[in-house]
């Protein structure tokens, strides 16, 4: 019985410690010109997630800083019509690799546990004109379809969905702009 309990505990610890390596994660775009990427992006669709559970419309503002970090301001309109805002900062996960960023938001939890509060922001697809983007996480738990305009045409929508599927994301659970979570 002790051996069985020890084996279960070991499997639990190994399972919790497992992380997705870059090799296991989805394909990214390579270098991103953060100067061109900055500005306002509108969320067209996203996978369900706890921290956006009350959002029906979201947008993000990115501003390149003198230290090459990116200031992030996320805004979300709730089901009740109220706007919520979160600010943070994004930095490359590796020097000079601008398609894989760490994002940390300014809140009480991140001040208490700075090492635990950074999130993956991987740019998976970006059109040549920097008008539409697909952003996700290496574990494929998070996915956002973003655009410079609040709406996109069917051809662009289908293209983003195909890019997401190609990278191993389940798009059947996407929440579209204006739909309640």
C-alpha cells in the first residue's frame, strides 16, 4: 500500500511539474516588428478563460517603451455595460525574440508573487499589413483572434480559424465579440 501511495504521489508531482516546451508549443511567426505591432487591437474571438468570464467586448492597447518593453492596457466591457481595465508590461521571453513575450499585469497578486504571475503571449500568426493576428499560449489553453478593426470579413475570419486549427487549437469553443461568456 505504501508503494502504491508513493507511486501516486510521484505521478501527481511529475504531472504538476510538467511544462510545455517550446518544441511542443504551436508554431509562431518569428520576428515581430513591435513598432508596427503597437496600437489598438480588438478581440474578435477568444477561448473561454476565467479572467475574461464577464467580458463581451475586449480591446488591447500596446505601446513600445524606450527600454524595448511593451506597455499593455487591456479593456473589457462587461455584460452589464461597464468597462474594466488592467495595465501591465510585456517583455521578450528570450533576448531579441519578439514573437514570444511574457506579460505581467499590475495587481496585488503580481506584487506578492511576481514569479508566478507572468503569462505567455505568443504571436502565432500575423498578416503582412499587421491588421490581424492570432495570439495564444504554448499549452494551447489561451487563444485570441485580434484585428485592428472591430469586425472582420468572413474570408479573414476563415483564414484565422484555419491558422488556429493548423497550430492545434480547438476552435469549437471560441467566444465571439459581443457574445456573453
